[in-house]
């Protein structure tokens, strides 16, 4: 039985033969040295492509440039078992060529193992700074699931192990928060600040505050420290009080919609104790800045 050596730690030259390099003896026909013109429709995307978002405006600009100047850098493909070709690197150029109306695209046909496709795509995108933090996180996780350690991943793509770990932690955030990072509403620094807060409710309150007030990373980190502090222990309810509050924070079901409206408006937990005839409202805050924010919100209409 043969054992395949891991692709991690090898240079691009070890994975993609250089044009003009002396070919090794093989039972299969040798690959064509240098780029060849291949029909665009004969190429399918790389199933391990880490990029998840292709900006339509940028593709349109690239397509316009290709119409004027042609394709300045060939894409890289491998022969597929179906008889056509499979992209290894250059999907953005391939898509732009299709949009530009080209029938063929210059491509280097490389002898790349299926297991190496992901690594090559990551390296290309990292070097071009083309991936957002969430795309990188998914790519690093795929490499980790294939058996690579965080140290090995960092060495392969040229970053330290802690950066790999920080990216992987982003996947602990709810999908909605990840979409904020992908859309660049939140930066990597904002996401790291959110990860400091373990309470889902407080984390959401901090995220909403960051988006609403356009907080800087530094301000977000400072506020995250306040949100991490434990809230004061709730006072013991008298025997006559309801045993449990409802999930929306109101003891009277008729007040649930009002409690939910206040929670959304104030971006913190709100509990209404009592009924429509009387009672009291409890509002959580997490530090002096948060208290000042709530007071401003409550007095805004006074």
C-alpha cells in the first residue's frame, strides 16, 4: 500500500510543474508545457474553492479589462475524470472571461491531485488578499479536517498559528454574525471583540451596538469588557410572584409583545413584572457606558 505525503510544507513548484521543466517518465501522456487555449465550457469550477463571494462589479470591471487587453495571466486547470477540465486556480478570471464573451481561455494544465486543490486555491487567494476572514476560516477548517495541524496550516500559507486559531474561532459566531463579517459590516477585530462575550444575549447586544453606533474596534473591545462582567444577582422574588418569567421577559403574557419591543429598541434584556394594572420594569445594563446609553435612549423622547 502506498502512502501519500501531505501537500502541506511543499512549495507551489512542487505541486504545479513549471513550464519547460524536464518531465518525469510516466505511463500517461505528458502535460502540455506552458499555457494552452481551452474552451471555457469545457472547464468546471474547483469544488474546493474557498472563495464564497464573487463581487459582481469587480467581475464586470475585470471582464471589461479582458475585452481590451486579453487575459494577462493564464488560469490553472487539471484534467477531470469526466473528460473535461477542472479549475485549480483562477476562477475569478474564468468567470470574467465568460462574462466578456470569450470562447477560450489560456490555461496551464497541471498534474494536481484532488487532495491538493484546496491548498493551492487558499495559497493563491491569501497571496492576493482575496478572501474575507470567514472564507479563510472555512478553508482552514477544511485543511484541519484533512489532518493538518494549525502550525502546519500557518506555515503553508505564511501566517502564524495564532492567526489560524483566531480565524477558526470566527466559526463559533452565529451565522448572522458571520454574514456581517463577509459583508464587511464587521471587521476581524470587531468579531474578536464579540468572541470575548460568552453570553449569547449580551453578545447580540454588543453586535447591535457596534453596527448601530459604528463603533471602532478599540471601542468595541472596551465595551466587550463591560459586557463580560457578571450581572448583579437577581433579588429573590416574593412567594406571591410568578414562579417563572416568560421567554420574552414579561410575567403577564399580554405584556410579552411590549417587552419584546423594548428589548429590540434598547438592545438589552427587558423584564416586565406585573400585569396591565401595575408592576415594574427591569432593564439590564453592562457598565457605565451602557447605562449612559440606555438613559439617553429612554430620555430621548421626554
